[in-house]
C-alpha cells in the first residue's frame, strides 16, 4: 500500500514529498536483516486499528485506566505517525488530527499540557510526550494554535529544568530524576528539529546530569542523590537521551548500550519485565540509533516477542492501559519504517 512520506526539515523549511512506492524497510542497508516482516506488518495493522477504535469524540483515547491522559494520547498519535500518516493525509489522518485537537484543548493559560481529570504518573511525563507529538507534526498540521502552543510547551520545559540539569514530575525547577529527564530531552530535540529555539546550555546541563547518573556497570541510577542499582528501563531511556542530545559516540554510550543489550528477549536477567513497554520503547530506539550489529541482533528478537504478546483484539496489555501498551508496541514495531522525524538518521 502506498504511503505518504513525512515532511523533513531542509534549510529551516519543511519540505514534503510523496512516495508512490516504498520498500518494506526504510532502514540503511546494514539494517535490512531486521526489517519488518509480514507477520509484524499484520500485527501493526491490527494494533493501529484497535487504537483507532478507542478514540473518543473529543479526540482522546481510552475509557479506563489512564484514558484521556495527554501522554498516552500522544503516544497513540505517534504510533499513527510512525505508520506514515500525517494530520492531513494517510489512513489515520483523522485520528491524528482529532488527537491534536484534544491535546491543544488541554493546554492551560501558560501552555502546560495536562488533562486535569485523567490519571497520571506525573504531569511532566504527559507534557513531555505531548510536546514531542506537537513537534513531530509541526509544519504538517492545520491547527492554527500549534505554533504558539509548541513554543509555550518548550518554554515550560526549559523553565522546569533544575540546577543539576534534570527534570521531575512537576513543572518546577526543584528535584530531578533520570526517567522524566529523558522524556524532556527527547521533546526538546524534536522541537529543535522543528525549528524551535532550544538553548545549547540547557542541553549541555541535561547531558551532564545524565552522565552523572551512570553507574560503573554501564547502567543508570534513578536519581543523582540516590546510590541505586541500574535498571533496564531507565538505562535505555538514558542512552536515547544522550543520542537526542547530540552525543553519538563515547564510553558512556558504549557501556550504556552494552548494559541494555543484556536485557534482550529470551534473557531472563532480573528486571527484564519491569516497565516492559516503556523499557522497550527506549531500548529499540537506542539500538536503532546505534545501528549495525546492535540493531540487527536486538530488533528481530523484540519484534517476534511482541508479536507473540498481542491479544485477540489486536491490543497489547499493560497495567497503565491497553492503549498505552498498544501504542508503545506499534511504535517499536514500526521503527525500521523510519517515518518518525525524531528517528530519521
């Protein structure tokens, strides 16, 4: 089926092109062995159709758990964008456009993106993922508020960075943890890619914070002040944050990737199932950025494991909600398609 290529930033301008045909995998040549297979394509189609069926009249997604949470809704939107749809073109254009309308309607007077009546693990998570989606579709959407809301969202992230260089659950510059920090760095990278000004100093401070949280085993602790053990999920997030901050080589990356690689499906290492979809959302991106043997060895195992976990509805179950698990799974399975601007090499 023909797909629409996403706009790309060239000389400060968004340029769109239409691909009349596209090979099954858009990854570089050295990653072709890890391309999406027909079973994976079928699983993604069933997953995205499930998500489309869960959209409410106001553009939000879900009816229970973390339904209407702006972070979950944004991840669903990203799953549709990862398929090649935009807010105006493609199979899931209506769903993406409706999702954007919902997110923009949740902004308060300052531009903070949060649905006050929805469950949340921390409002900065939702704001970060929502900012990421707004940045990814900036230049290809028709919502007139998008530019102003995106700029406000970035300003809120910048103002909430604490002295150590990290972020925490609330939009205040107080304490910080590695997980929320990784989310904000990814949002800032996407915004900068879209042409929004992001001070270099903010990124440099974030990099310093992330590096300071690394343990001798290559993994990462939760907070700078806590001498906690490394864990899979946050370590994968930290590696992706370093890539998004413009760090593409170095001992920190190599040791971080080695640590994350120890949690490939089939490895019964303790902690491999903790925050499962969150962990693999970041781990797959980390291996994608690394490319070469790392991605070829990682992705097929994850792909096949995800296919086995899909239920009869086409969904993936998670304690947060099935929309969250399904969105995360669909994003991971579609990474080789290379449609999300944040992942384009």
